[in-house]
C-alpha cells in the first residue's frame, strides 16, 4: 500500500511539473554587456517562448544566460540559473545587466533583480 501511495505522489509531481524550452546565449568570457540594462515582466508565449513583456504588453524574444533552464509548475513558469536556483517566475518584474539587439531580442546577462514579484 505504501509503495502505491509513493508512486501516486511521484506521478502527481510529474503531472504538475513540466520542462519548458528556453533559448540561451552562448557562453560569455567577458563583461561586454554590463554597461546596459534590460528588464520586463517574465512571460510565457507560444511564439517567443519565455520572454520579457514590456510596458506596452509586447513579449520580446529573450536569450537567457548560458546554462539557464525553465520549468512550469502550478504557479507558472520558473527560470532557473546555471547553479540550479530559481531566479524568477512568470509574472515577476525583473531587471538585469544586458542589452536589446537591433531585432528587439533581449539579452539578459547579469544577476537578475526582482522589482515586483508576481502575486504580491
């Protein structure tokens, strides 16, 4: 009976947590983007993936730092850094070192700072 209960809990955990594909940058070996800032609200979008929404509601394609991953749980999408720490979640307003390229793609590349956390 205990084994059945444990299996049920494990299957429930799998059902409510799913990997989310995000685009990442190649590894960086310098501080080339520390002079500018990017930010927005973390948002999942079927066309751009996990991006940053600006004040006009536009979700921008975002190339997250190398090694970052994302997953979806009951609370939405979570962004995980290269050390395995959750650094932001869907709906969080973030700011970080980085830049926006000529195509409007955002390239965050510094420690992520949370301005307003979703749900607070």
